[in-house]
C-alpha cells in the first residue's frame, strides 16, 4: 500500500508540474520530502545560532550518550516520555550544550531566562540543571493542557499564555513547524503526512524553482 501511494504521488507530481523533469526523495529532519533537487545536498537553515562560551564556569565536555542518560533518568523521575524530550532537544539545540538563540534561549533545552528562573535553574549551561528544568517545565505544560502534547509543544515554543488564550496552536510559522516536526518524529507518521501534502513550486530569491511537497521549506540551501 505504501509503495502504491508513493507511485501515485510521483504521477501527480509529473502530471501537475510539466517543468519538473524528474524528482527524487530526500530524508530531511527524519521526514520523506519529494523535490526536483536531486544531485545537491539539501539542508534547512536552523532558527537558532550556536556560539561557544569561554567562561571558566562552563561544564566539561560531555558526550551525547551521557546527555541521553540524563534525559532518560530525569524523564522517568518526572513521568515524561524520554522520546519526546529527545526529539525536543534535537529540534531546540541539536544537543549542543552552549546553544544560544537570537531571543536568548540557552542550553540543551533552550530555556529562556525567565523560564530558567521559574524552574530554579541557576546555571542554564549545566546539562543536568538545564535538562531537569526543561523536563519539569514540559511536564507542567503537558498537565496545563490536559495531556495534549502538541499544545504543550506550542506553549514551549511560543509561550503558554498565547496558546491558552487561543486554545490552539498559534498561527505562527516557526511554532507550527516546530510542533509538526517534533510530532512527526515522535509519532513516526512522517511518511503518511508527506504523502497527503500537495506538491507545489517554490521560487527562491536567486530565481531557483523548487518543486516539493513541503511548501513550508521556503528556506533551502544547496551545497
């Protein structure tokens, strides 16, 4: 059935887009993406910037495996699915201890200064404190939104006040994409999602035309 759906998508793509002489499938952020850019390496520009801190107070190097152990232990302690937290960290910082967003979010789980204070995190760049505080905050949001982890994710990204006021995921591209990407990886339903999306033409600033079923990916880089 899945192979049949792929064939259908392929036929629709070729029929609806006469200028797309061929397409290929790429896995981007764990999702199946159809595109006419086949030979070049494609990646997404991240919404956060990474910078290293040279302060003597920074923690020593710690491996990804050690970070995942912290996530698993703290998640079990607070009763939160560690798989969800891992996907959040992948999206937030890419497991970089010293990630800092343009808005000032810090560390592995990208805690905003106010959130760090609220959660009692004294050193946002300490991996144990950061992960522990981030998980406790996510647990609070999940409970606040009655177990709806997608609303909790939206609140983690855009703030709980806005989500609570709207009663839904805000119509903010960054937030919607954040929730979608994590949800798809967490639920393992990315292939079903992509097949349902129509293939459209996207014109980049340099005039390049991209045919893709991921219309939200307006910012692409080719290397």
